[in-house]
């Protein structure tokens, strides 16, 4: 689902996507510049203290996503103004966690990771909650995402209507 360029101008969603893209790329490429990009963005948005606190939760969440992914994850380069399917699912997972909506988060986690094992999905949900809470505590309330929205993104993906020029580094 290519989101409108305006979507990534909202600080809460941009924090998630900048973090997701750069940490996934940092892991795949072993490039410290990707980590530095996250750090600089978070400092600019949250200040040094807020960035330090938020980055711990982001890193824990991103590692859980990678650990539980049953397939290679896809993501756009950091400068891209659109979102690919996995990025939409990552945003949906965090937004659902912020809202305490476990059914929506579980569906997003399933489509993000390609996994159906309830224990794996529950672990990922538990890893997402602290990051979502930290965003909320910093006043970064995400747009709410419903089960219907996640289902529509999945349908678009299945129908081939999502852009598939994502950066795929695995």
C-alpha cells in the first residue's frame, strides 16, 4: 500500500518507519551509518534523553521482528516517501499495540512475519507493547488502525496492487 507522502510527515509514524527501515538495513548491511541516521532523527524529534529511552525500545522491537520473521522482510530505502507492505504491517502492529488492540496487532504481526504460531505472535506482541507505550509517553500518538484497515492492506497485497519495489536485502 503506497501511503501518501503526507502520511510520513506525522512524527509518530515517521519515528516508527525511520527506525524500522534503518535498523533493518543496519542489520542486513552491517552499516553503522544506518544506526546513526536513526539516532540523529530521534534526537531531533525527542531530544537526547528522549532519544536514548526510545531507541532502547525501538531496538528491542526491531530485533523481535527480525527474530520472528519467517521470511525475508522488505522495506524501502530510508529516503522513500512511500510505504511497502511490510512497513504498513509494522506501523499497524505498533499502532494497534498503542491502542491495546491485540486482535489487530496479531493480524498485522502475522502478515509482517509470515508466521502463524500463536506463541510467536504473542511474543512479538509483547515486544511491541513497550515501544508503543514509549511513543505514547512521549506524546507521539499514532493514527488508530483497525482490523478492517489491516485486512484491506492484505487484500491489496494479494491483488498485486502494492508497490513491490521494496528494498529486499536478505
